[in-house]
C-alpha cells in the first residue's frame, strides 16, 4: 500500500468519524432543546409559585422581634 493510499484511507476514516460526530451533535442539540422546553413549561412555573408563596409568607408573618415583644407582655 502506497503512502497516497494510506493517506486516502485515513482521510476517509476521518470523514466517517466527522459525520458521526456531526450526527451526535445534532442529537445532543435536539435533546437540549427538549430539556429547555421541559424546564420552561414544567419546572419553572412551580418554582415561580413557590417563590411567590414564600414572599407572601414573609410579608404576612410576624417578625421575630414582634413575637418576642408580644411574649414579654
């Protein structure tokens, strides 16, 4: 096998590897898109509700100082 044939064989193998990597990258992008959509539609809304509920609780609950003052009365 000549050097040219070896080089051509290596280039062909590298081309096949590059094609597989591009296919893998495409699959990863599709998966990432699905994860992002799931996060946006399923995960984040409940977290937002939890955050709003936490803020409401903080606004309506008595502070520690107020509780201590009432306890000493």
